C-alpha cells in the first residue's frame, strides 16, 4: 500500500509500450521516487508494465486527444502537485525534486513551473531536429535562457506552457482543465497557458529540471507536423472565438504583416522556407 504522494505525474499514452516503459524506468530513478505517483492514461491496447516499487495506476480510456487524457489523469491525482509529461519524455534523476523545490511558498502565489527539455542524446540528432530546437518550432528554450530561475514575462509565458514537461498545484490543474473539443495536435497547451496567465498564474522556468525527448524526427515528419500545426491554429481560433477575443489577439494565426513575412519566408531555401511553406499549407487547408 503506497502512502499519499506529494507529486502526481500524468502521462497520456498511445501505442508505444516500449518507450512508455523506459519513461517509467526514468521515473523510478527519481531522487524522490517514494513521494511520486504515476497516472498513465492509455487510449490504446492494454499495456503490461514493469513498475517495481513505483506507485503506478493505468487508466484505460477510449481513444482521445491528449488534453482529454490529461484531464482524466488530473481527476484522480492525489498529489499536491502534478507534472504533465509525454510518454516519450525521460526525466533526469533530479527533475521532480527540482520541480518541487520551485513551488512551496512562492511570493508570486500558486505558480506553474516549466522544466527544460532537449532531444535524447541516445538518438541520432538529425539536421531538422537541430533546427527545430534552435528555431522554437519544437522547443523554444534558447528564447527564454535569459529568464532561467525566474518568472517568464507575462506577455510571452503562454507560448512556453509546454505540457510535455510542466508542473503546477493539482488544485489549479483541476480548476483549469484542457479544452476537450480540440481534435488536432498543437496549440492546446498555448490556449491552456493563456488561461492560466489571464488569472494571474505565473510561469517559472527551472532549467535544472531536465528531461530528454526520445522522439526521432525526419524532415518529412517535421513538415507533416508543420502542416498539422497550421490546420490546428485555424481550428483553435474558431473554437475560442466566442470565448476569448484576447486570445485571438495572440495571433496564433498570422495576419497582416506577420502573414506577409511567412509568405516571404516560404520562398526561401532551406529549413526555414520549407517549414514556413508547410505551415501556410496547413492554414490554407482550413
């Protein structure tokens, strides 16, 4: 019988049992593993996992979007704090300890904490993976390096509410669930982060809470992802149009001068041009 945990880790899982097992193996190596519960929300075939002494619950649910899966995990979370990660995110041993160290008695009040994520060095890091990390289209950590161990400025914090590695008080996560009407990948974390920002929940960046993204990506896969991001940007704007005019002003769908710059960029050679063109193709598809 496990004691009441301090930290709940919620992991949406979909059909990658071998990678999920490695994700759990890394959690088992956490310095505070005895204070952690893991909630795997699985919308694929049932999985058999080696959990050892780790406190793990598997919720088998019908196929659903990641936001729905996260909400289901939070509903049953017992920890005072919750961390959202993906099933392909491998936490470094001190990651959870570092997250918890940022939460208690912050002068800003309840706070979300963003950890640092980079590609798993065990992978062959392709040129497009290097570009995605530097450009911000996968993880934009170079853009917030100056805010290490600080609260990220309110004006940009929603852009970095990466749900592949973020923590917050469970009571806040329950009060502000993810939208469940989103059907495409991308932007649901930005919209969620925007709502947190609107009610005054700051985002603190803790680069010492490290994680590794075990997801190899080819150029073709990256361009497909960019098209999806274009489609989902249009979908998200329609979904929130009645709820938040302010969120529309965040311009996840580029217009005017910003759209013109995308058009120009799409004609350039190389990574930037190809990805801008793919994103515009997704926009136009919707």
